[in-house]
C-alpha cells in the first residue's frame, strides 16, 4: 500500500477460491456490470483497477484475478504477496469450495498475519434451492477468523457492490489506524498500472482447487 502524489490510497486486493465458484464473474460484475461476457472471458489474467471515493478519500483498487491457476493447484505466495485485502469466494452449492476457503484463510493468516483484511463471499445465492453449505456454519466460521461474510450473486448483481465497499472501507480504516499507531513505519510500496488487461477463465472442465 502506498499513497500517490495526489493523496489517493492504493490497495491491492486478491480474489481467491476454487475454480468455477465465480471469482471472475464477481469482478466483471463489479467493474463492468456484466455477467457471462464471452469476450472478456477469453482474456488473460492480471488485474483490474477501480477508483472509488469514500468520505472524500480517493482510493484505487487493483483487484487481482487468477488466470485459472487454481485449477492446477498452482497459486502461490507470488499471487497474494503485498495484498491489503482478500476476497475468499465459495459457491453455496459446493461444500468442497467452502473447505477450500478455510484452507486459504489458514495460509493467508500464516503468511501475512492479521494485516490483511479478509472477506468471505458465498456466491451463487440465486441457486439458494441447491445450497449445501449451511448458512449458520459459514457465518460463524467467518466470525471465528475475523472475516466478514457476504452473500453474493454475480448473476443477479446481489451483494457485490456491498462486498467491495465494505472491504475498501475496512482496508482504509486499517491503514489509517496503523499510520496513527506507528507513524515511523514506511508503507509497503505497490505499483499500480492502469493499463493492465482484464481476464477470466472458462469453467467447462473439471473442478479443482
Ligand atoms: P471462477 O473465476 O471462480 O473460475 P467464473 O468462476 O466466474 O468463471 O464462473 C464459473 C461459472 O459459474 C460460470 O458458468 C459462471 O457463469 C457461473 N457463475 C458465476 N457467478 C454466478 C452466480 O452468481 N450465479 C450463478 N448461477 N452462476 C454463476 P459457466 O457455465 O460459464 O462455466
Ligand atoms: Mg476465473
């Protein structure tokens, strides 16, 4: 995280979760307000930028999506290093994807400690009738690990804006608290490139983590 010359905050956010849970769809819904855009789904990975304004503060989010490496168990620390926030996505109709979220929480806490802000997203709530991950279990789990829990549908555009807004607010609060409590600590530097392309992946194959 660093502040730019014009005083804006730059935060890095990573999307994590099993393949096919809807990570790319959530990102495209948030940034482009689109769902199942076949043109965008053919692009290759990196990140998308979003500029937002909260209470007069300008914030640049660099939101990283995977190139589908999660399907080959190939997402490592290089992907999530220097992240200020992580969105851990599972599919409410897929219990294995919730287990995968728990594994990611363990890994992130171990590698990055409590500095990273975590939010958990139970996606595909338009498929509520197919739910297999119990509501109370997901919410109480999130509580125990200090993460907020949101329900989302990238398809119907439910909960998406709220999730990103809450995460951004929390990252901003966290950054300002840290600055107050340790004014001498130099901020983590992170380069934001406005020209980076978008990405998404195809999910017609087998699921994996
Ligand atoms: P990923 O990036 O986590 O791998 P994707 O997941 O965003 O590529 O989405 C995987 C599949 O789930 C896609 O379907 C996508 O349309 C679908 N999906 C994503 N979000 C939702 C949602 O909120 N509700 C429903 N019903 N489906 C969703 P395909 O068929 O293209 O593989
Ligand atoms: Mg994807």
